[in-house]
C-alpha cells in the first residue's frame, strides 16, 4: 500500500486525490509513523464503507482485549472463576 506524508496531503491535495482514485487506499504518515488511512469511496457506497470501517475497528478492539487477557493470564479462567467475577461486580453495583 502506498503512503503519503501529511505535508504532501496539505500542499498537493489535488495530486493526492488523483493518486487515491488510482490506488484506492493510501497510508498517511507523520514524522515517519502511520497516522491514518485514506480510503476511496463513492456517494452511493459511503454508508456501506463507513459500516465496514466501524466493524473493522470493533474487531480490532476485541482482538486487543483478547491479547491483553492472554498477556495477564485471564484467558485461563474457569467458568466458576468467571461467574465469581461477574457476581462480585454485580454485588459492587447494588445500592
């Protein structure tokens, strides 16, 4: 996937939009680090594209939670341990 830097996006936006039309996706970089992805779409596909991006972000969040759970060892909890944890949280929420 091709990339552009923030400065080029600001100074050469017309060229960037033409490149996006050809490439379909561009990574935006600032100080050498990826900060965004530009993705081509059409007016007709805008809502579908946004829905797909939101689903992908939700999946990333779930994966991050799973990885953190495995890192701290909570991926090995038994069903009893899970039910105890749920019960403790419910108990702490009661007025």
